C-alpha cells in the first residue's frame, strides 16, 4: 500500500514537470504573435501616413498645376486690347487721310458739285467725250447778250455747259455758304422774231429770269463722281 502511494506521487511530479515547459513554450509564441501584431499595426499606420502624405502632396501639386496664371492672362488681354485699339486707330487715320479730291481746287470741286446737284450724273449716259465747260461772267453782264434791252446779272455768275447744248446749261452765282443762286437761263431763246427788236420785250423776258432765281443747297455728292467731272472740265475763259 505504501509502495502504491509512492508510485502515484512520482507520476504526479512527472506530469507537473511536463506541463510547466509546455506553458513556457507557449508563452513565447503568444509574445511573438503580439509583437507581430504591433509591428503590423505600426506598418499599417506608417503606410497610412505615407499614403495620406502622398495624397496631400498630389493634391497640392494638382492645385498648383491647375491654378490659372491670372496675372499673365490679364497682361495678355490688356496687350491684345491695346494692339487692337492701335490697329483700329491706325486704320481710321489711314481712311481719313485718303481723300480722292486731294489736289483739286475749291473752284473745281464747286463746278462739279453744282452740276451733279442740278443735272445729276446723267453725264455717264452720254458719249465718253463728255466735257464740262466753264465760263465766268462778271456782274452787269447782259443775260441775253445779243439782244438790246436785256436785264443784267446782279452778281458774278458761272455758266456750266456740256460739250453740246442738248446736254444742258446752268448759270449760277455762289453764295459761299454751301448754296448757290440758280438762274433759269434757257438753252435756246424761244422768242418771236418780230419781238426780238423790241427792247421792252427783251427787258421783261430777261428780268423774269432774275425774278425766278432760286437758292439751291449743294451737297458734297459722291467724291468719285466729283473727281470724274473735274477731270473733264474745260475752262473757256
């Protein structure tokens, strides 16, 4: 009986000895696992921080790249506007400086404008040899120079005629204010032959021309038409 109790004691001691190392062996494993978890957690945090830092840097870079250069754009716009304004001004000045009537006298321009105002541009419909004849008469010149008793022009007048009588006759005096006084002198005098010898009749007929004179405003007209007429002016006196 005592032997059996001794044997059981030995077995118990043996079992206790075997169990303790097992626990000790298992603890390092748990420690290792915990250390591994800590390292993994630390690595994840580091990776997360790096990722966040990378995203921040990327966002900052994208922001810098996408920001427009407002100063440069504004400067370019101002320069473009100034350049456009300069071109427009130069073009306007160039247009104003080109005068098709430059080099012609005021009187030449006047003759052409008066003809255009009264007769229009019908000279284009005639033969290409159209000429604008100009004759000056001083104040006191008889309206019907070949008939006794004729009334006289109260002012200096200008007679404009075409190359041929059918092209028309204009007699006027300039008022020097953009208007003329036009005298309705006929192209041909239609007077009875038996009355042309009566000065009183001639006087009455020619006086009607003075009395029926009218003031006409003279527009500037088409400068090209004016120039064309100036180029065919013939000064007869």
